[in-house]
C-alpha cells in the first residue's frame, strides 16, 4: 500500500509542474497582450496629439495672416483686405510655424519622413510648383501644398477630412494633391527610378551575390494589387481572384529595397505573365537592351545578367524563377537562396504600403490619375529609403490590419521554358551549390 502511494507521488509532482508551467505560459501571454495594448493606446494618443498640433499650426498660421484662413475667408467684415499666403510667406514661413509646434515624432507620423527630407523635397519642387498658375492653389506656398499631399498619401483620411485639418475645400485638396504628384513624377521619378547602369549596376550585382550567393542578379521582380472602386467601364477586368477590384503594380527592386522599374495600371484579373508581357521591361529583355552583355562563365555556360521572380513568372534567359524539381541538392540550395532573395521585394512592398497608407484603401482617384499617384508613392519611398529616414514598425502592423488579402500567384510550368533558360538555371544552381560549400 505504501509502495503504491510512493509511486503516485512522482506522477502528482509531474502533473503539478505541468499545471504550473501552463499557468505561467498563460500569465506571460496575458502580460504580453496587456503590454501590446498599452503601447497601442500610447501610440493612438500620440497620433491624436500630432493631428491636433497640425490643426493648431494651421490655425496659428491663419491668425497670423490677418485672421484669414487658407480658403481666404475673413473672420470679420470690418477688417482690412488681408494679404495672401504668398505675400506673408517671407516674414512668416511655414517651417517657422511647424518648428514651434511639431516634435520629431510628429514629423514622422504626419508626413512619413524627416524634416530634412521634407525640406529637400521643397527645394526640388518649389520652382515648378510656384510656376503653376492655378486658381485654387496659387496663393498656397509650396511647403503647405507638399504638407497637404504627404498627409493625404500617408494617411487613410478622405479628402474631406484633410480639408478640415488644413481649412481648405475638398476641391482645393484634390487639385493640390494632383498638381504636386504630377510635378513630383515629372521632376524626381526619372532621377530616383531608373534601370541601373555602370557602377550602380555593378554594386547591385555584387550586393546580391554577397548576401544571397547568386551571381549576375540585378533585381527582384514582383507584383502587388492596389484596391480601387469598380470603374464604370470594363469593371469585370479589374475584379481579381480575391473578390475585389484592383490595379496591378509590377516593380523591380534592388538589394536596398529601392524600386528601379515600375509598370502600373494593369487590370486586377491579369496574371503576372500577362503584366510582364505588356511592359516595356519585357521588350527590353527580349531585345537584349535591358542589361549590358557582361557574361559570367560557369562550366562552359555563360550566365547573363538577369532578374529573379516567383514561379508565377515565365522562365527566360534574363528572368530566373525557382525550380519545381527539387530532387538534386543543387536545386534545393538554389531554391533556398532564391526564396531568401525574393523576400527583398516583399520587404520593399511592405515598407511602401506601410509608409504610404493610401495604397491600402480603395482609391477615390480616377484610373487616369491613379498611376501618377502610385508612382509618386514609389518615388517618395526611394527618396526616404535612400536618405535613411526611419521606418516605424507599427506602420507594418497598421498596414496588416487594413490591407485586403492579396491574390495568390499562379505558378508557371517549367516544361514550357526554353532549353537555354533551363541550362542557365542549372549552371546557376551549380555555382550557388559550390559557393555555399557543396561538394
């Protein structure tokens, strides 16, 4: 009897330990949940204060301008004729007002960039923006127009809401945003988004080889969908596989998560192959003008400079995709390195949509202007990333909550690939296998 009782003691102790362990895990999860909620409450409060400071800055500026708000309305009919934004700007610049109101956190949260990058954009865009002769925006200085546009691109607010913050009409906000985006795309997009050449291409290839062991790789190609309202014509073409209307954005990304090629506006039901075939990138690739003829010889096979894409893209001599055959260790290792490199594009897309939240919601812009809006966001992404502007991690969490589920990618069949493309990939697999210690 005593021996039976003794045998039950270890079992009881083990059960008690297991129960305590489960309770401890539950307590830790609950603690993490409370801490997460606390941080979210603090963040919501800070964003609310940021919004209030911006409103205060606009009101403060309006009071300075002889009690005239940005729309030009007077607070009292007895007051003398007020001066315009342009008249008062030299003595009371927008930056002076913002410096007295905004903290560093406020700048990042409001405009998605640092103050130095904001000033850089003003310097680059001011000459063209001030030359615009528009009835709606000619009295609003470049700094304020840029602030309106960045607030629109970086928030989920409607035009009407932003108009209340900046004390202008909805039509004024629409016109200002459109003008600034068009000026930015025409002025800065060619400078910050272009096919790499010369030393830039050389450093890009070396960086991919250093971090992912893939030689001759110049960029990662991928797509994402931007939601839209159903267009009045051909709406069925924009209805994607996940049940919402969208346009497709195809982009090529370098090792620093910067875009160097864009194709914007394909209907949402288009496959990646269809988007590629309709792009200038495909024309350049097939004509052999996309990259220089620099070769990298491996076992008698010349490896050309190429791109890397998911299996939803066709396998081409200048576009590699993961292999569906994983029996050989070389193919397994190549796919592992490909998977790591393909994540570069996903990180870039995440940062783009996290920083510029307008890409997450159904755009109320028409399909004619929408490519300009998206190109503006991509250009600003490159500017912020290249200048080292911080990216807030909570932007990713907010984007994940707001973003619609992206359509899955249909895989291409390797059997349809050209024999030359397969040989290039096999030679690439051998090179990657050897570079990573394979025998």
